């Protein structure tokens, strides 16, 4: 594959961003294009927080249990959790495992999802207004759902969350640094403030979270991977469970003008993406100044991943940015 356009694009995005990485894998060949500003010391093996790309690992860990146990996507999630998760306005309406995994359970982040250390997931969900709509009626992306899903994974595995999802995590890598060797290089996540890049997270590597509820591991977005690890995750999508747990034909939703279409077990599934000429499966991430994603283009047998580190201060737009669209365009046009 002719990869010079990837190197050129990575270089062109340096300056607007502190670090740019674009990685592709095609029929056994891999190429990782990396560029960064002089004040940043990092490469394709440096670990950083990959935000909602984390959901692919959590969702697929649960999918693996669905395949190997008597659990089904139609199971009552309350039975799996060991406590009741019900919309107070619809107490007789079951919230299924598939609803939670596909953001159609009616859950909302409006009350927050960064659960205090002295609070349990159960206590939070049963004391806060965590439901916005009737379960199973609408797609609405909610980070809280993946904290709930992480607890399901923990209970199904009978072991702590990091161990439950470990088979899906490319190495070195881990949620909130659990299991990551101390000497692994770290890339902070930056925001651009004028002419400066200001670290928002991981300027100092955190210690292992104290034993507590699964929310302490940030299952909704706290996975640390390198660009190389992201590409490994993207390469694995071809063999992942691609069951569609929610499609636009099932009901209305907050599809964010094409950022979402169908959704599976931690996977965004696009038959006709507005930002790419062929079907795609994967997941995006956007938090603390990071934009990125892991994707699988089955028609071309092409896996790719990208990271843009250093969004402008205050930029919280989940729409695909102009720079991301450039990456999708260049990747789509790569020649063999």
C-alpha cells in the first residue's frame, strides 16, 4: 500500500495538534505515521487515554460472555447486576442487557457519571435521575451505561473488571493504568490554549485505583493504549461480535447528524457513513482534547486507527472534525 499520503497528512496536522498519529493495516502490512511538535516527546508506542474507544473493549468483553454462557442480550440486566435497574416511571418495563450495551436503555449522563469513590454504582443509579426516556424506545449515547455494563462484565467473569476485560486489551495497555508496566512511555492529553499545549490528563501518571466500584477504572473512556495498540484493536474488529443491538429502523435517536447509525456491543456500525465511501465498523473517541478512532473497512480488508491530540480549549463538539474528515478521506483513497 502506498502510504506516503498518510505521512504527509500527519505532518500537516502537526502544529494545529500536539501529536498526530495515523495507522493502517492491510493484508498483513502495517504502517504508522506519527508527527508531533518539538515540545512533545512521544512515538507510536507511547500510551494515552483513548476516551470512548474504550467502549469497544467493554462491549466485546460482555459479548464474549454472551457467547460462552447462558446469558442473552435479552436478559434482564437487573438479574445480572444483582440489583434493580428500572426507570421509575416505567417500573414494569425490563431494561435488557442489549439495551444497555446499545445506548437504548433510556439512561442519561445528565446527573453525571463520574461516581464518587464512596458511592456504589447501585447507589448512584438508584438515587439519581439516571433515566431520560422509556427503555428500548430511543437511541441516546450515555457513558453511564458502560459503567453499568462494566459491572455486568465483572459479575459474569467473577473477577475484578481489569481482569474481566484483559483478554481484549492490546498490550501494553490497561484501564486507568492497571496492569501497565511502570516504564511504559506516557503521552499526556493536551488542549491548545493560544500558542501553548496544556496537558489535561496524564501529565503525571496516576497510580492504580484503590479497590472500589468499577467506575474507578473509567470503563467508559479510561483505557490507555498507544497508536500501535489502537491499530491492533482495529485489526481485531473483523473477528468481533458485530450483532446490531440498535438500528435507526428501531426508533428515533440522537444520531448527531451522522456520528451514529447502528450500534452493537461497543461498536458503531455504518452501512452508509456520511464521512467515508464504504461501510465501516469501529468506535470514535473525544475527550480532554483527544479525537481518535479505531475502524474496520471490510470491503478493502483495511483496519485503521488515528489520534489527534490537542484540540482547542473548550472544544467539546462530538461531530467529526475537519481534520478527522481529512484522515477518513486520505485513508479511503489509499492505493495498493
